[in-house]
C-alpha cells in the first residue's frame, strides 16, 4: 500500500490563462473540433441516463420565500461536468453563474465561470482556473466550426448580431474557420457600438468589418448569421431576410419562426443537448425546437430528423447542407474541458500558475 501523498493542484488566474494561450482562436477551433470528433467516436461522457448533458441548471423564476434573489432574464447557475478522452483524457467541470444585469448592477461580466480539471483515474484535482476567457472562446469556436461544416466555402458574408464578448469570439472563429469569408457585418441598434467593435477587432481578423444599425440590412444577403446577444427582448429576424442557402446560429435568444428553416436542415451540436436546454432555459428559439419535436408545433419534425454537428465533423453525415439552416449550439461541457486542458498543458510546459496544496496528508484515513 503506497504512503499517503500531499494533494496539490495548479491555480491559474485569467491573466495566466491568456498567457498560456486561452485566447488563441486557431488552436481553439482545432481543439473543439477534435472534441466533437471524439464524441462521435464515443470517447466523451457528459451525464448519464436521466441527467442533463448541458449540466445541472438552477434558475430563479421568481421570488423565493424570505429571500431577495428574484428571477430575471438569463438568471441561472449551472454545473457542467464532462470526461473527454483521446489525447486529452481529463475529467472536469465548469461552474458558472449568469445574470444579464451584472454589467450595470455589479460591474461584472454577465456570466462568471470557474473550471476544475481532475485526473480521471484517481479523481485527483489537477487544475483550477478562471473560465471566462476559456468559455467565451469555445462558444465562438463552435460557431466557426458549425459555419465551416454547414456553409463551408459558400460563406462569403457573415453577420453577427451583438458586438459583445461572444460577438468578438464569434468573429475570430468565423474568420479562422471560413477561408472564403470576405465580410463580417456587425449589428447593434446604436451604430456607435457597432463602430467600436470594428475599431477593436479590425486588426484581429482578415475579413472586412462593416458596422450596421439595421437588422434587416445586416441579415439580408448574409450566408451566416450568428446571434450573439442576451438582449431583452431578444432580436427578431424576419424569414424574408434570409437567403435560400444560409445558416443562422443562435448563441443567445432569438425571435423567429422555426418554419423559416428547411425541415431537413435543423442542426444541433448534439440533439439531446438542444432539447434538454429547451426545457432548462426559457429562450424563445429553443422553446420553438422543443415544441416542434414534442408537439409538432411550428414545424413537424421528429427527434430522429435533427442533424448533429458531431456527425458532420465525424463524416457520418454526408448529406447535403445546402438550404435554409439553423444550428442550435447552447454549449457543452466537453468544450470547456477540452480547451481548459489545452491551457493547462501549456501552463505546465511554461511553468505558469501557482501551486495550491489542499492537504499535506489526509486528516481522515482508515484505522487499519
């Protein structure tokens, strides 16, 4: 029997995570695409039967007795565990709290994250880091991967609704993943905010950035439209604005009928994840896919007809992707674990971070 060992892990603050490559979109797209391929080969675990793939979500729909934590738009906490195999081979969990009023009320980002990685054999904690940059990057990366897999070289014009953090990472990912991309339109009803985005991002992307303050003008003629805002009410897209061969990716909420899309062009990161998320979070566009599958409302489509991004990545789905398409990608814990693991390995190689000792020897042990 081995002697008891001290238990230590690496702590990396946000600045250290960036130094370890957390904000590098090229490797992020590659890593997240690899995670989808691993999932397609049954080398990823996210929840068991009866558990939610996205994680355990606690929402605040209204006042609790004797508490002052009322509900509100996008007000939730979530614990998102996953095991990712292959060359990554890490267990991990992202824990986050989200409140859309954070920037105005507390001077904090809307969503706040921590990520912990564990050794999958022993359960030993290995790594603790801020997850803000990691989570934002993987969210944008999925938009880029989805656009690549569904539109590919047909995509020359992309529109991003919302010039916030996810709008920025989506622009980086689209520019990275789409070799044919020529223009990124950025929409905000206040043109000055779209122009500020262009000033901030112009040196980071090759595509031309065009600030626009009209939703119709931004979406009309776009090959890919990414909704990257948590505004209340959510943005609205008229189906008449969409090209016959185009893709919409709602990373936030969106108001538009699901019937705007071809019934055989409804894509999900993983169908189970999309339908579970529809039951967890009250977003209109996700309510629409849940109602369509469960009750045939808005669009008559069976669960089995939903197409999966992981099957596109793994080349199991080789059917045409031309048409009016939508990709539901509410986020998966395997993405956080995969990208955090990349950052962790870089940090180890560069000797970044602080060693934290949880204990020198366990207080409780078996007396025999």
